RNA sequence: CGGGGCGUUGCCUAGUGGCUAAGGCGCUUGCUUUGGGAGCAAGAAAUCGGAGGUUCGAGUCCUCUCGCCCCGACCA
C-alpha cells in the first residue's frame, strides 16, 4: 500500500475529524443542523412523536422509515451506550452482523418459508436468493457453528446494535412501529439448560437496569415466543395508552402476562348430560340474541370461530391450508394467538363464508356438531368442562340445546380464551386488570431450535456432540426513545431525563455582547459538560421556546437581570416553575453538582429485579 | 390486504370550473427591538403528487396511478 502523503486530503480531513471530535460534546444553536417547528406536522398523532418532529430529532422519509437527525442521534447514542455498558457487564461481547443475508441459512431453519412478506427478499446479480435480515438468529448460529466446537468455549454471549428491516404491513405512531430500526440483539450460547437459565436471568435483570438508567418505567410480562420458536419468554413493556399490546396484570399476586398468553381462572359446573334438542331460534345470530331469546346466561352457550390456518412444511416450504373451528363458551372471546399456537399453524385468517359452508357448517348458527371430517376442532376447556351448552345446529335459525363435548363432538382441548380485566387470576384468584403497553424489549429461551436445524454442535466432556443451547434477547433502540418522548414531555415540549437528553446544559445568552456567553460556554466545555449554546441573534422568546421544545435538562440563562449581581439564572426543564441562581464564580461546580443530583435521582429509582 | 381520509412553497392552512393560486409561520435583505415565538418595510420560494381525459377554460370534474395518514387484518 503506498504511503499516504502529508499534503493529501486524507490527512487534512483526519485532522479536522479529530479536532472536531474532541469538541463535539458541545454545540452552538446557530450551527445545529435541524430546526424547530412551531406547528406540529399533520402526521403527528401522539405528543411524543409530535415533539420529536418539532424539536428536530427525527424526520420521516417514508412509511415507517425515518432519518435520525443530529439531536436525535445524540439521544440514541446515549441509549446505546447504556445498553453497551449493561451488556458488557453481564459478559456480552459486541459484534456486528450483516443486514443482507444469503437466503440459504434462512432455508436451513425453515424461516425462509414460514415467514411471510414481512421479510423482504431479492436476488443478487447472479440470481442468488437474498434476504434483508429481520433478526439474526440464523446468522449468529452460522457464526457460532464455526467458532464454537467444544464445551471449553462455552458459555458465550454476543450482541450487536444493528439495523433491522421488517416490512410491517402497517407502520404507525412515529418511531413506535417502524419498518427500519436499530435493535440491540444479543445471543447466548450454553452447553446446558442451567447455563441458558443463568444468562436469561442475567438479561432479565440487565434489562431492568437498562430501562432504569434510561428512566423508562417498564414491567416484564410473560409472553408468547411467536416466530422465535422458543419456550420461555418475557417482554418488557412501557405501559401507555399509545401501546398496541394488551397486558393482563394481577395487583394481588403480581402476575403479569401479555394477553396473547395470559391465563385466568375459569369456573365450570358439571352436570349430568341431557339429550340433544333442536330448537328454532329465529334470527339469533349473536350470543346476545340467543341468550336473550332463550332466557339463559351466556355461560350456557358455546360459540364457534372459523379460521383458516396456514401450515408450512419447514423442510420443503410447501404450504397447506386447513379450516380450524375454535369453540369457546359464549361469555368469553377466543384469543387468536392461543388458537394459532394450539393449532400449530403458521398463520391464521378469518374463514370465508363459502369455506365454512363447504365444511358443512352454518355461519351464525355454527358448531362442530355434524360438520364434515377433516377440519381441525379446538375446544376451550371452558366448553369441554361444561355441560348442556346451547350451540349452533349448522342450520339457519336453529340451535341445539344440551350439547356436550365428548358426546356430541370431539376435538383438541386447549386454553384458547382471551383474558381480560375483571377475570379471576389463575394463581391467586384476585381480580385481573388490563392495560395497554409498548414492547420495548424481549428475552427468549430458544433452546436448540436453531442450533439443531443449522448444525451448531459442540463436543462435551463426555465426548458426545450436543446442540448448543441458545437464547435471544432484543431491545428496540428507536422505540425506546419514542417511549421516553411519550413519557417525558409537557405542553412546552420534550423533557428527556439527564441520561438520554441530547445535551446536559442549554446555555441561553440574552445579552448583546457575546463575551459573557462565550466565556461560560468555554468554561463548561472545558469542564467536560455537554452544552447546547444558544448564540443566535434571536429574541428571548424564541430562544426560550426552543429550549423548552428541545428540553435539555438544565437551562442557564445569561441576562442583564442577574448578571449585575454576578449570577446566572438556572431552571430545570423538569420544573420550569422554579428559578434557581448560581454565582458566576461557582458556575462549573454548581452545574456539576446539579448534574450529579439529576443522575442520582435516576440511579436511586432503579429497582434491581431478579427472575425467581 | 379490506375500509376510510388526505396530497396546494420548508411547516400549517384557504381556494363556487373563469383574471397573475391566497394567507399565517418559517426563509432572505434593511432598519428598529432584545427576559417568553417582537415591529416596520422590501423580497425569494408552488410545474397545486404524477399521467391521461372531459371542457373554450381544470388546483377544482372523471379515470388510472403513486405517496402519506387513520381503523381493521397483521406484527418478536
């Protein structure tokens, strides 16, 4: 390689980059790349999103595709560094895996076939199948099957902060649900289940420290393992009305779960079966109508939900559709996620009317009784354990009285009921509550799902080749920022906590002469404090409004009012009503003390949760 | 993918088929102002998302298309 000449642009640029880098903890408002917006863009549907746009943290490029602007990136970097520190603390090693994957490894695990359009595919110039990785289990398993060959190389934990692309059918709510996003994903490798559980527990606690240090309120809930194919899983939820997930919690015993898997206590009364009776029930298409018409409680009825499941052969990729009938007691709803799991289907969609009729059933008056063979029947235990329920007769305007599972029809019994607030806790019998939440992180015990299908084996002490036991753990970085913006704002704008705000101090100079402001700016900068300095020739109102909007935690105002007394005005963004004052001579010390105080406020509220 | 809505300057909006597409914010220049989005004056900035069509005449009506948003389906 030829030596680089001193005069070349490379050296010149490198010098610039270095000198710039050393000063990059501070910024002048007159140089900030983005600008603030006085009005909310029409796309902003939540306050957090609105202020991220108005403060110039992000800009939308397309549906679910955002640019992160310099201010936003500073917050993102702080979040990422907190994540790095906590992942390093539990033994994680950072690495980086490619966004573009050859499809081959995805075919090995079968997910090339089982994942629908959410994964984008293309062919390279030679015609090879490629995918945009929406997660990295395949890639990391490929890496570890060459790196890990012996129990001596276990356990391991690697992680990355990398772009993911998921072609979500409906991106929404700003950074909450996007198609391209940065995710921290870590992957654990162990020789046995005990090792996996240890790493899982380490993540469980590390995640609380991460969200705690970001000052994002969060709870861990039991969750569905979905397409990850594992068994044990938790999701970390930021509870908020803007959330799309429904969380079921029990205030009495602390049970929490995503509604997709939440269980609850069902009560049934077993009676002696009575004989079937066909009953004319004109226009009783809904359970409400039926119960009213017959003057019986809804608990004495059974209703059917008709879905078509897609089943994919994970080795050949061949798809097959099958009609699934879910049966549940009339007073409850079917949780489709549970139904899909019970059916072991890759996907579910509502059945068309003709599909239902073709199977010998009648929509509105349907039940598995007398249906044609070959359909999958999944019956909730609420129905299987009950007696003499009223169910559809598969004939328009007719129902059957006294139907009994086992006698009149059969099928697989499973819990497919949707939990809701007001139901009874399965653990302690207390009243369940429900709330909305945003999933900001998740942890999965994968087991050997990937190592087995991809041949990631190690040789154990006993000389036997065994599949590596894996775990997978994710945190959505941009989503975390979006949640923080949602949690920390008021009518004036953002007020992110000190640990994730783009700068620590917002210095507003209101005096004509630049000297005082410049001097303070340099002082703070030399003390290693991250300052955003409003040096613009703008009116006080504009500067204050922008400071409120961007929401840097500590605001220093240099104005003639306090300057005369040798003082600088101080406001905390979290409490604009109160004005403090620092003596000019003690400014750096006072600011540092205030920073410590803010940081301690966050540190002291972190709860060190452990998984039992 | 189904249902609905919206595309007019950087942002927010107005605009009966009829004159040179209007206003606010922002931007530029000058002067004034300087403790909560200040004032005066003068400017720049729009192929009205795109393509067809109807018409003497289309931002406005019709067809197609693209994009974005919302509800649902969907989703680690």
